[in-house]
C-alpha cells in the first residue's frame, strides 16, 4: 500500500481530483505523486504582539511581501516598529511636523510617487497600507542584504550597501542630532543602524 502524506489545507474537490489521478495507476505501474509539504506561515514575528488590528492578515502579508523582497520578515517588522514608535499605526504622524505618516513614515512626495497621498494612506487599514510599504521597497529589491540596508531604504537610500563607517551628509546630521550617538558631529551608517534597533539582529 502506498502512503501519501499531504500536509496542506485543501478543498474536498481537490482531494477527490488527487484520488482520481492516483487511482489511474495500477499495481505494476503505480502513479507516484510528489509529496506536498506546506510550511505554515510564521506568526510569531518580532513585535507581532504589538499588532492590534487585522493581526493574522497583517503578519501573513509581512511574510508574503518579505519573501517577494528577499528580506527577512523581522527586518521589516523592526523598520515599521521604529518608524511608528512601536504602535504599528497606519495613521501616525511625524511629531516634528514633516508631513510624514504611517508605517514607514511616508513623505508627501513619496506618497505621490506611489500614486496616492498621505491623507489617503492615513485613512487605510494597516493591511492596506502595508501594500504601499511593499510597493516602495520593491525598488530596492536585491540591494537590502541586511536589516541596516532595509532600514536605510526608508531613512536614506543612498547609504544602502555602504560600509558601517559611511557618514551621511551634514544636513542629515543637523536634522537628526539624536542619531549622532558618539557626539562627534557626524552620523555614520553604524550609528543609524544601532539607533534603529540593529541589536536585534
């Protein structure tokens, strides 16, 4: 007797179809179906306990989009955690008044590039806005080799792929003095990554 173990959630009609295909074989020439193994979607991502709305769907989409972007889901979770102050709110606004909003603090110009607006983004659910996070990051697919590069895709894309001692332009330092961790008047890539939560990885 042939034992077929299918680890998946499939409909009854799909099961019947597989049975019909299987029964076309015979003892001399049985049809051997490939083993189908479906890995469950990881639901215990970094900071997943902070997701209040649409939790299961949100985490499922984080996994799906991360796979398409060739990045680790936890990297994306930490980026959104940092940018929203741990709230994962799609409507949270930048406290400094830059006009940025949402899961990765979309600037008005960025929202326009993506075919939307900050007001529209703020009105979306977390799952709906997550698509625009994916749409934005898609342009950097293949370049985000670490959490640091994934965060910099949001904060300062020109630093993606640069060494840890790469220093950002003076105007970035002027606008973000809290990121100058060693207080030397300059901000390095390593300092940004540390500030953004690079210690998790």
